[in-house]
C-alpha cells in the first residue's frame, strides 16, 4: 500500500481488525466474529491512527488521534467479537495481484501486499496471518 503523507511520516505498524459487525444479511453465513475486516495503520512516534475500512458502498478513511496514554488496540480488542492481528510492514511483491471481487478481505490482502488467491473469507485471512506469525 502506498499512502503519501508529509515528509517524515512513517507507519510503525499495521493491524488487521476482524469483527462481527455487518449490515448485510448474506454475511451472516460467515463465521461469527469474522464477518468483516479492515486495516489500521499507526503513525510512528504518535498515538494517531489511519483506519482504512472498505464498506460495501464506500471506502472509509478515518484519521484518529488519541492521548499518548490511551491504548487504542487494547481498547478495540476488548470489544465483543473483535480479533486483531499485528502484521509486519513488508515491501510488496512487484507483480499484479490476482483478479478477484472487491471485498474487505481483498482490500486487506492488497493493503498487506498479500497475493494469495485461495483466501476468500475474513476467517481464512485471520488463520493465514496467525500461521505466518502475526501477533
């Protein structure tokens, strides 16, 4: 993923958030707690966050600021039916990603530079990230 910010802004970590929240009835077929996913980026040296959330009708980009003593990831993880994976920031593979429908999973995979065509659901993505050592 490439996001241009003023010089000196560096993302310290990237998190994939999995949650049960859905307003689409057909997503209730997916595993509870893993019906939607989105990406959080932490700006190095701050407690500021960029939320990249692919909704069914739009992309939601939120810039969130918290006091330095507030642990946003801990607070988010305490919510019911929420799981979070911290994923290392790696350089992307320089080849086209597989062609697929635009879903929250596809958005998260492309944000991570992940080109795994067999990952379709949030739960599959979660299991893959955990197997690869995500915290």
